[in-house]
């Protein structure tokens, strides 16, 4: 692939990233409006025509790695597993 081809691909990539970011911002805004309306109506579930909207509290339990590491350093080190991956960025 020539330098010109690479440049065209990078510019296309950047354009698409901008479009995606704008669409994501609009999507988040619409979701926030729907959540605000549901909060205003004091409901966790709402039927709108053929759609069912839910905005519910979800509880979950997560392991506190930081606290465990600070109180059980040796045990943490015994079970920690290093992984490797590759990151693609265009700046």
C-alpha cells in the first residue's frame, strides 16, 4: 500500500470516528432524556407502543482487587496473571 493509500485510509478512519462519536453523543442524549422522564414518572418500566423501556436498579458483587492486594500481597502475587495484547491507535 502506498503512502497516499495509507493517508486516504487514515483520513477515512478519522472521519468515521468523528461520525461515530457524534452519533454516540446523540444516542446518549436521547437515553438521558428517556431516563429523566422515567425518573419524573417514578417508574422503572414503561410501555411505549410496541416498545418496553426499563430503567432499573441492578445490584452486583465485585471483587475488590485493590483492597485484597493491599491486605494479602503475597497471595495476590501468587495468583495474578499477566496478559499481553496489542493496541491500535492513530494520533
